[in-house]
C-alpha cells in the first residue's frame, strides 16, 4: 500500500514539475492550425459593437504547420447566436488561427472555414454552469426593471458584469475584486435568500 502511494506521489509530482516548467510560446504573427479545445467557462462579453460570448479554457494541443503547443490557456470569442457550440464537451477545431494578445494570453480565432468536431467522451460542466447563470440573469431582469440595477445585481450574483461603464467605475474605486469574490458560490445563496424573502419585503 505504501509503495503504491509513493509511486502515485512520484508520478503526480513529476507531472506537475513538467507542467510548471513548460515554457509558454511567444510569437507576433497568427499561426494557422488545428486545436484540441477544452472549455472551462463561457460568459457574456461586453462589446460596443455586438453581443459576444467568450469561451475560456485550455488548448490541450495546437498543431501548426511547423510547431506544436500544449496546455495553453486561451479564449475564443463568438457572436451571440442560437445555434452556438455547446460548452458541454471538448472540441477538435480545424482551420483556426492562434494569436498571442499579451504575455501568456492567447486567443483562438475562427473563420468560415473552421469546423467544430465535438468529442462527446470529453465532458465539461461549463455549459450547465452557464445555463444556471442565464436563469439568474433572467430572474434579475424580471425582478428589477432598471437596467443599471440589473447589471449591478446580476454582476454581484454571477461575478460577471456586462456593463462596461460599471466595470470601469468599480475599477476606479478599487472595488472590481468584489465581482470576483462574490462569484457564483455566493450567488446561489443570495438567489435562494431573495426568493424566500421576496413575499416579505415591500416593493418600492
């Protein structure tokens, strides 16, 4: 039993050591290739032009013409649409471009030539969490008619503020961390408390 435990510790330590020492690549021009994308989170992205969704996750692998990368943190932006790819499993993306927007920050860009091949055996809970947050957002919109109030309460409940102005104001006051701290764990408790207290509290 002790030998098995020590073996497991050695293997785990070796894996973590290799991951931590893996250098992140730096490049100035987009690289074309294919990617294995694991989605960890999906959320709304405030944009001055059109509504967007951002898929955050990890490129388990990216195969370019002359190079191959592994375990890169990345984002992928898509317009808000009904037939969007579900974030419930991994995807093998063909014909995409990989860009480095800043140090250790990568973006995958798709095009009309991009094909999304779902890997049903590689599951993710990102879609389920997103759908729960969407229900929270819908409840907030129905309960609070004023849009600034909607953005504030929705941001505190879900940890994601869709108002660029409020995000800027939170940053100016040094309170932007409240959105990250509140997050979704606090949101679950707050949602149920609000639901239970709603019949008692007077409406203004």
